C-alpha cells in the first residue's frame, strides 16, 4: 500500500491563517472593484466661451497678478490659448503653473484660517473689514492673524 502525499502538510497554522486572511482580503478587493465599476465618472466640466472671456478680461485688468499678465502675453503671442489653460491642457507650461500657483495663495490663507478654528462668519467679517479699510486708506491688510 502506498501512502498519499499531502502537499499542504508543510503549512504551519500561521501560514494557514495568513492564507485565509489573504483570501478574505482578495474577496473584499474583488467586491470593491465591482462597486467601483458601477460608479459613473462625473461628466467633464464644460468650459464655455464666457469662461474663456472672463479669464482673458481678468488678465487684462490693471490689478491682475503679474503672473497672469505674463501669461496673457504668451496667449496674445499665440503660444497657447485661454481655453487650453482652463482645460488643463497647458499645465505643462511653467508660466501657466506659475500663474495658477500664485492664485492658490488666497485659498491657502482661507484654508489655514479654517484650520485655526475661525468660522466662516469670522472669515467673511474680517475680509469685509479689510476691504472697507482698503477703500478708506488703501492698505487693506487687516485679515485674521
């Protein structure tokens, strides 16, 4: 009589537990993938001609950030278009990145104020007071800090 060889005999209880845990994780991953496949991606954001015109006009304003004015020169020269900028197609251009990064300053400031515990009402009131102060004396630098 020949004895049967069990190919699983070498596995320790720890190996068997690890295999069971991995099988469970793989099963969960497969379920998550099925759920993800059901989700529909959001529709692409449409860029209207009004959006393009608004950005072009903002770049022409005297108080436009210097980075945006530099970008306007590039657009006027035909190197890229405002639509390319808005759609993200021109993000590889260092001038586009510089202009967009410069615009993040105010958003960072707002985020930091919320992180510091200021409420939306606090932030709005401080900005309103700063705008009024700027109207009166031209400085307008009294934000929350």
